[in-house]
C-alpha cells in the first residue's frame, strides 16, 4: 500500500501562471469569470494574478482590477510580486497573501527580473516588513529548484540557501518550483526530504511543470515524501516566459481526478472543475493540455454529458 495523506491542498495558479503566457490579452471579465468558477468548485487557494511591470507582462496589466472585482466567497486570493513595488501594489489592491519568487539560479533570475539572486534576497526585508505591518502572509518560491534552462543543473545547496533566506524571515510557506520541468521522482523526493528534515514545521508547496512529462509522477512521490500542498493550473495552462518551449502546470482537473480516486481528499468538485476547464478552453480559443476535461469522470453517462464522450 502507498503511504498517502488523507487530504491535500490544491493551490490554483492558472489565473496567474496560465494567463501570463498567452499571446492575446484575456479580457478582465473573462479572468474574473474563471476565478469565480474555481472558487465555486471548491478551490480554497487561488493565485489570481501578478503585480508586475505591464511592459514585461502585458497580459496581467489588469491585476488590481481583477483583485478588486472577484467574488470574495471564502477562498484565499494571492498574487505574485517580483519586488517591493509589486508588494505595495498587491497589498493596496486587497490580496490575502503575496507570493515572492526568486530563482535558485542566477542566470534565470537575471533573465526573469534582471537581478542576481543576492540582489533579490536583499529586497526581502522590506517586503516582509511591509507584509507584517499589514498582517499579510508571505509565501516564497524557489524557482528553477530542479534545473535551469540556461545553466542546467542547479546545486541543491543553492536551493537550500534560498530556502534558508525565506525561513529566516518567517515565510508562511516555501514553494519548490520545477520551473523548467527538469525534475524526476528521485530528485523530487530527495529535495522534499531535505527541506522537511531541516524545517519539519515548514509548509512545502510543489509547483510542477510538465515540460518533460514527469510532473504527475513527481507529485505522487512528493506526496509520499510528506508534501501535502500542490500548485496546479486549470486545463494545464502555464509556463515561464523565460523557459524555452515552456509547458504548463499539472492540470487541476487531472490532479483532482487522480487524488480523489486514490482516496486523497481535495475538497474540489470534479465535475465543476471540468466545466470550468471547458469554459476556459473556449475563452483562450485553443485546445488545452488537460486530459480529464476531454475524457470526463469515471461514470460513462456523466462523461458523455460533460465532455461529449460516446461509450
């Protein structure tokens, strides 16, 4: 028998990680519609947008409007911020949490925010001070934790140095992000175990891209290693703009289908999340990578009704 938790938490990142990479601007009203549908389906934590330069990421230039207009129906809404200014803007707009991202790789951090890792870390104190003043939790992400598109392997010591910087400032949680989809099950389990051994009370979040087709297996071994929080994206959207041939995150509906069938609760209604994925596909006007949105739930009748599957 697999050693599995009875329940995990899914953090939906599609509205940020997914929309940021789209070539065409997604109307604000459509973004809000999808975010509201996610919350209605039972998603408790949603990374709704990012407060970044509109020149760098024009797709998210409506971040403040999105945060202001989404339905506040119990879900926790966070936003990614690259620096102190982004944190100021996000908190002013009314986010529940902020997510700070620094790459464990200097090369990727330079491409992403035009700073060295040390320069980004130096900005953390001001961000944490502001967040503490406003009673806003800070989640911190170690991007390229499993590999960098520019330098290749990233030493585990560099990842741990970044995790240390986050925990020393009382981060609410730390994300281990496989930005490039270079993680494999053994690498994933080893890093989760190393972080848990050093910080047993720290909430670890796995952010897994599927560039090389290993993301779902990485999720399973991370869960077996003790991780219970995972980033996913509706329909499998997403991808870092600074990763060549970037692939999306694990599709939320695929993860919900697998985990619920394995007896691991997510609190998310599968049929509702499938409907949200199908609606998202119409909004973006292209086929999304998610598979369960195409094949439906186990019940053939419901699969036919939701997805048009003919037994």
